[in-house]
C-alpha cells in the first residue's frame, strides 16, 4: 500500500457539519475503513474527542453490544458533545436503555396494530399518488419541498393521532427544531421551535389521557411500565422524538430516490419496467442514502475494539454511511443497484434500537417508487441538488427536477 | 412448510409482526414468539416478507415432507 497517496485526515473534523459539505466523504470513509477502522477524532472547537467506527462489522458489533455501549446519555454527536446534552436523554425511546427500553418499545410495537397500519398506509399511498400525479408535466419543481416534505409528517401524525389540520404547523416547527436545513440558524431559534412543539404536544396528550383513541399517542399516554404510567414529559418527548426521527430521514430517502433514478437511467428503467421490485429498490435507496449518517453510544466499561482500548465514559460513533459502502460486505458498493441481493444494509440500524419506524419508512419510500413507476416516464434534473448541513443527517435539502409522463 | 424462530438471535426489531401479524408477536421480554407454525397458502408472501425483513435473520422456514 506504499504506492497509494497518503491522505491526511487529521484536518477533517467529523463533529463539524461543514466537513460533510466541503469534502469528498467517500474518500474519507474509504481511508478510515482501510487504514484507521477504529479512529480517535481529536477534540476540536466542536467538542471533545470521540471514537469513529467505519467498517460494517464494527458498526454492527457496536449496535449489538447494548450492554457495554449505552444510548441513555445521547445517541448522536450533537447531543453527546454538548455539556448539558439533550433534554430528552434517558426519556425518549431512542435514548433509553434496558430493561425500560425493551418494555416501552414492545408495548408500542403492539400498539402499532394491523388496523392502524392499514389506515396509515392507505392514506399515505393516496397522498403520494395524488401528489406525484399533480407534479407530472407541470415543469420544474423542487422534490424536497414540493414532494418529500409533504409526505412523512402527515404519516407520522396519522400514526400518532394528531389532527390533520395541524400537520403543516408541525412540519414547520420540526424543521426548525432539528436545525439542519439551514446553516446559520441560531441556537435560540432552535430551542424556541422545540419548546413550541413540546407545548403543542402536551395539549394533545392531555386530551388523549381523558379520552383515549385507537392511536399511538393514546397508547403512550395510558401506558404503564412496572405499574407506573409514563410521566407527561416522557409521553411528550417521545411524540416529539417520533416526529423528529420520522420526518427528515424519510424525506432524505425520497429525494435520494428521485436523484438516483435521474442519475442512473438504467436503474430507473429497471424499476419502471418492473424488472426490479419496488421492495428491492427501497432497500437499495435506504442503503445508498443512509439518511442517518452515524449513531452515537457511550461506553460504560473498558472494551477493546480491534487493537484500541475504549475506556468507560468514551463516546463511540458508528458511521452507518460508511458501513453501507464497506467493500468487505457489499459487492460493488459504489454502484446504485436496485436489484441488489443480498442487501443487509444498516440503514435502519440494528439490534435493540432498530428503527422503530422502519415499517413506515419503507412504506413511504415504496409509495414514492410506485407512484413514480405509475405516472412517470422520464425524470429530468433541472439544477444541482443542495446538500444538507448536518453531522447527523445526510442528503439534499433541495433538488429541482421536472417529471415527464407516459402520454 | 413450518416456521421456526430463534429467540437467541432475535433482537426485538418487531418487523415480523408488522409483516405477518397472524404468525408473529413479541413477548413481554421483547423477543419473538411464533403464533402458528403452519403457513396458509394465502399467507406465504407475508411470512416470506417477515423472514426477509428480520435484521437478525432469526426466522427460518422449514420444508417438511408428508412422511414426517
């Protein structure tokens, strides 16, 4: 390997959102996977030092070992590196550890009944189909704002049981609350949006406590763990967690789907003409997009990962985006292949914290793929996509295209 | 055709009960339990989807001959 050009990654700060916009990250991940699979990112102006795992096997092992690597103190860099972390740590499902995590998660999965699922998915498919049909042949539009943005929030709100007229407002607040769409939004603006969301949610929760309905919100509001009901704050933060977790990720995957169908016409043909199943295309879209770039854990014991000693208290990050391109596991990982088999990507995570909304995420992306297949002949890109500004999320916040129909 | 679920491999992702709710459920411990092991002809697609979606590959189908 002495003939390869040495790329120095020390100036690359993985805690700085700018890094992901300025660098060719494929090159950075390749180098990390090959040369520094257990890399220690030094402390920087963004925060303290943390470990970086980039190979599939190591990322998978971290997900599996929820005894030594916990989620309670936070599950992403932004919250883990801040002095006071995230107010939701230890309270929302994604940042709770066993046995409490398993108890709440199991009850919620059971509350996600076939009746609710078919209600949510039917409305989803209708909404997406009408949207896509209305955009075909109308000239240039933005996939991110005119299509993707209008899908997940309605779906999560249907699932939780928020009234339809409130969906728009929830979308705006959740956009600001995650603070990833625009560089330059102040921390105060972010916190303000988060607080507004919390106040709104708490009102609806009260209503469901008084009069439970057949929705996830009521399940959360009336749930008991070991005979003790969840506190208002826990119910509220979980609703808010679902909104945040399910909104951006699905949107990014949908934008990625359209972008990649446009960039790789042979793959679009395969989907359009039915050579590849929508279900298989959905898996490849999730692998390729990897909307959640990393997850973070905190070590609670001294553990060796390969030849490096991780000490109790250390923050360890697992980079799904790199694992999903690991050539040790995937053939031709840098090819977008809608018929890829097998495709055991880690786009939804793994283990105890496997994406709770994976079922809905797949349904949402699948609905977009099927509606495109039904209404669209050709996808024309009308401008450069605009990359998102985030260490946590990955994808595009804008993608101008026009869709041409079959006629 | 019979279904077998390996509780030791199960990670409680819950995808099987989404795909085939007549066949899979989670116990209070958060791991898979098989509700019925014989697959109705109409449900083969759902059960295969459950097997495919399990991130831990904990569910297997076993083909059994009539003489078993």
